[in-house]
């Protein structure tokens, strides 16, 4: 009897530890047995469905389909099963109408000791990752745009240089002609040099 009580105590400690560990995970997670009955979940999953955890255990999701959040999860899981996509994404709006994008992942499990099996479903919040990816894309587009503008600036600078160089030479020649002719009567303002300089 003492050994039995000791094993029960250790088992209770292990169950409590598992519960704390499970609830520490921010992603909604739930387990279903092979008949589709919910065996366990974390509080985040209950919060996602807006139900108390005690109302979930021992029931199938279809038993709770009067709840619109449960209906949404059932639709998502059906689409996930139909398409057999490894990583299926869906959008969810919380009570503040904030959009959250979840990635659905399901895995079969089998417990050899109890000979039970079922399905573990995890909803991973990838909203921040998608926002970061969009921001990176915007930054890439900005950098490409900036490089194009820099190239255009270089082309215009080159064109301006090509125009400026001959004009400077013509001006220098005109000034040299004016001063070598030694025209005392003609003022610089009235001469062809001022016309060229304009």
C-alpha cells in the first residue's frame, strides 16, 4: 500500500509538471484520442475557443459546434485534412478584432504503455513572422528604387559633364580672343564674349 501511494504521488507530481509545462507553451495545443475525443489541451487552446477547459475534456469538437470559434477550428482542420498540406495557414480574429495568422500542424501519437493513440494539433502564431517578411520585402523594394535613382543621377551627372566640358572650352577661347584683340573701344559687356557667357 505504501508503494502504491508513493507511485500515485509521483504520478500526480508528473501530471502537475506536465500541465505547467503545457500551459507555458504560448501556442494553442490539444490532443484527441483515436475516436476524436479531446483528451487534453493547454489554456491557450481554451482561450482560442473562448471556452473553459473543463468543458472541452471528454467531448468531440463537433459536440461543441454551437460555438462559432469551434466551428471555425473544425472548418480549418477539415481543410487541413482535405488538402494534406504539411503547413496550413489560417486567419483568426481575436476579441479585439486583431488578425492573427496561425500555422496548423498535426501529428499522430501512439502510447505503447497504454496502447492508446490519437492526434496532437498545434496552432503556431506566425503573425509576427509574416509582418517581418512583409517589412523585409518593402525594404528590398526601397533599396532597389534607391539604386535605380542613384544610377539615373549618375547618368544625368555624366550628361551634364559632357555638356559642360565643351562649353567651358568655348568660353575660354572667346575670352582669349577678346583679350588678344585688344579692343579698347569695345567693352566686355557689349562684345560677343558676354553673349557666349550667357
